[in-house]
C-alpha cells in the first residue's frame, strides 16, 4: 500500500513539473526561436546563414549609360532574398525602398541597397511578367507580393 502511495506521489509531482514546464518554458523557447529568426534577418543573412549578397546574382541593365534596372539572373532557393522577398529569376528590380534604380548613374551601390533591403525593412519594386510588383520583406517563408499593378513596357 505504501508503495502505491509513493508511486502516485511521484507521478503527481512529475505531472506538476510537466505542466509548469509547458506553461512557462515552452513559450520562452518559442519566443527565443522567433528572436533568432529576426536577428538572422537583421544581420543580412538568410535562414541558411549565408549573406544576402550570396543568395542572388544581379546584372545591371543599362540604357544610355544609365541603369534601367537590376536583372535577377539567379536566386538561391532558401536564401535570404528568396525567403524574405520571394525574388525570382527574371525579376527586374526598379526600386529599392525610396531609391529609384532607373537613371541612377552607373548603378553604383544599388546592389548593396538590394542586399540591405530586408535588414532595413525596405520594399523592393520589381517588374515581373510585365507587371510592377511591390515585394515587402517578410519573415522566413513569407512570399506574397503586394500591390500588383500593370505597367506599360518600353
């Protein structure tokens, strides 16, 4: 009989410990994981821990010795700019935050602005399939473009 009470007591204490852990420690762990994702994004890295500059290849498109756009020639699946913006191969970046890429002399530093966009919470405006699309930075996995507006092609 005493052995039965001892076993029940141990099980009750174990249940109390598990309930306490679930109610106090699990939310802390979940918040810590979210903070880690945010810190990764703010550091300019993707979920794969590679810098944003290594997650995409950009090629300046010129017209009359001035940049017209930055063409995305390659995107690393799961990389920073894939995860945070949903950039796709063939996108033509025409605006980074408030910086209009078009007409920028020789495109100096524009690619750096693209790499920093997720860190600074700047939207990217791209031409995709003949339509102007605003991509806002999202936490890892967010890929929904917003404000799709048709624009005339030159």
